[in-house]
């Protein structure tokens, strides 16, 4: 409704009005001349118009900055961008976020572009760059829309033909706008290429790191996780048992699991270098947080192997982000009981949902039926440093960039979750990836 009855008519009046000015003034031949000079009267004050333009620019800048924060937060949640520290600005809405580091970066870049590539004589470099940027945005949106129709909604190709017609026009716009960009106007486009390279390096580096982790794994769960007892929950239900998938566990067994703890040998398998029988158990509840797909978090393996001691109650808390905006309450939490005292809690969130407070996630897990043992809690977070050795002509530069990014953003959960610093421990791990 807003688009068809407000935005579209306004755009039509704007563009048709500018077109009428150009047609009515044959002297406007240079494409770099701003038609706004001919629309505004030159012999009368235009303070009102300037006030409106300034107000619109401020609103546009605020919306653009919020859009940048939102897009980067979603990219971080989907593991397409390094985790950036995020601050919530609205307790009732998770979409309203603020990123101090990105805000500073945008300020520096904006000032550099405006002061370095402003109007040079009669050539308006920023206008030229804006045109090609808008054309690329339209083309990218069309391509993504076609891919969603094809691979998400499984439309046949003949139903997507209209999308290719729009794509043809978008390509024509790119060719037309790129032909008028002077060499001085290309640096802002390099900024976009830089961000694309950062995302490519992060995605490829995570893939290389995942392969490396599989090759050096020394601790893993016995059996298949999917074969263990699972329970869902509905946090809006008055009964903690409401919304459960039928489970073999009865209420008495759940209560009993709060008091008994199985041996490590019954739950985990290890390499010959690790002796589980010699591992000591502390009277604590250890919550090992991870955002990766590993069944056994890196923090738990490091504590077990290097410290030879683990908490009595073990909870693997896996924060998962799915490729949808939000996750329903019924699908939010999934609990797997491997053995009494050893559990995996899957907490699923959409890419719109950020700033996860671990204490709230654990509260939901206890509502689901996770035994709430009377033990002090300690959160273990994973922090790793990656080094790249060897050479591969295709991926050496992205891999080195990923290594540098891991030095800067060394904690995989930083910027995504919140935890009480007094009850958390960061476990450092050094990884060396071999290329070639």
C-alpha cells in the first residue's frame, strides 16, 4: 500500500519532472549538469527547499546506516562475515542493532569519499558512482530473486523467464552507467569489492578450518547424535512438558538423571593418546558454547585433553543460525541426552535474531526438561588463532586473509551472544592449516 500509493507516485513525479526540465531546456547537453539548478529559482530564497532536502538526507542516512548494521548482523549470523560486536538499541526488537566499529568505519569511508571524490569542476563523480551502484544493486537483486524462485520454491525454468527479461534490462543499465564513470570515480567501487573479498575469504577459510578440524579430532561422541533421546519445548506453554516430541524417557528417569552422572567412557570415544579413566571430575556444571557444526566443541576437547579435568555435568550448547528470518518457539530448542549428565542443547535462531543471552537460552533448556542440577555453572567459550602454511595459488591470499581476520576476531561467538564475564572462561586454541 505504501509503495503503490506514496513511493511510486512520488518517484514518477520526481523523474518525470526532471525529464520535463531537461526537455524544456535544450541547453542542458552535459550529462554532468545537475537539473536541480534549473528547477530551483535562482532569484528567490530557497531556505525551505534546502531545509526539506537536508531533512530527507538525514533520514536517508539514518535508514542506510541501520540497513548496513542489519545486513552485516545477518551476514555474521549466517557465517558469511567475521563476527562484529553488536549492541542492541531496542529491547523489544532484535532487528535494531548498533555496531560501534562499523559505525566508525562508515564515518571514515564517507568522509573520504565526499572530500576526495566530490564535484570536480563540472563532473560529479559521486553521481556517476551512485548510478552504477544502483544498477549493480538492481542486477544482484534480480539474480537472487531468480535463484530463490528456482532453488527455494522449486519453480520450473519457464516460470522464471520474466525474471531474465528484467535481468536483461539491468545488464543494459550497468553497461550504460559504467561507460560514463571516469577513473576518478572508481575508488568507491573498490570499497564494495573489498567487502566482497572479505566475505569470500571468511567463507573459504571456515571451510578449510572445518576440514582441518576433522583431521585432528581426538574426542568424539559415541554413536549417532540423531539416535539419542530428543525433546522439543514450547516456551509459551504453561507446562514444561507441553510440545514435547514423544520420548522414551519418563518423568522418573528425568529426575533420576539429575542425581546420577555417567562415566566419560560411556559417552565419548578418543584416540589412544587420551585416557578417559584418568580424567578428574569437578563438582560443577560446564556449559561448552559453540557455533560450529562439531558435535564436540573445541573448548571441551581442549579442557579434556590439556587440563585432564572436566565438570561433572556436561552441556554442549550449540547456537545454530538457519537460513530463515525467525524460528518458531516450537522449533527453538532441541535437547539430546547422550547419557545421564551429558547433554547437547541445540538452540536455533533465524538470521534476524541476534544478541543471544546464554542465561536465557539455558533457562529455556531447563523448561524443556534439561536437569537443573544444583551445581555452579561455568560457560566455556572457544577462542582460536589460525596460522596458514604452504602455498596454493587459488586460495593462498583468501586463506592468509582469513588467518588475519581470526587474529582480529579470534572468538567465534563474539558479537553473537552475551554471557556473564564472571561465570565464563575463554579457551584458546592454536590451529595450523596446511595448504597444497
